[in-house]
C-alpha cells in the first residue's frame, strides 16, 4: 500500500523539559511513555501503545480495571477525582495488585483517556 506510514505505536512530541526513559508524559491530548532520555531541547520518542510497568498509588487495582493517571503524584490510580491535567481511563490494568504494591503493568489505551 503506497500510503502506509507505519504501525503508529510511537510518536515524537515536544515536551519542553528534560525527560527520562520510562517517564509518563501528558502533552496536549496525548499520553505516552518516553523511550529514551531527552534534554530540554530534544523531542523525545514516546510510546503511545503497549504495556508498561508504572508507579502505582495506594489501593487495590484488579486485572481488567480501567485506570487513571494522576499527573501531580506521577502514578496510576483507580477512581481518581480528576484535577487539571489528570487523565481518566488512560489504560487497562493487566494484573491484580494489592494496596501496598508500588508498581502495576498497564496497557495504554490510545485515544481512550479523558483529559482534564
């Protein structure tokens, strides 16, 4: 097909500050995970699809739950009371984790989150 560009699982977007590989970035109407370290002048490649191990807030999350991204706390939470910049329903929990767990595997759901 002559107009096929690629799978669309990554993109580059200016984020305006230094970022480390694995950082979650919310920019414009996009949420993604930075692929490589980037300085303030670089435009990092972000994964906008896939499963990632992300920091998690306190609370039980069950496999299959839609999860939210708390921007100020920089972690995954279930049932957020959204503040400006938070993203509701950005991903799907791929496992059940207990309240004290600090990480969770999340599948990003591109185009599914609600940006506040």
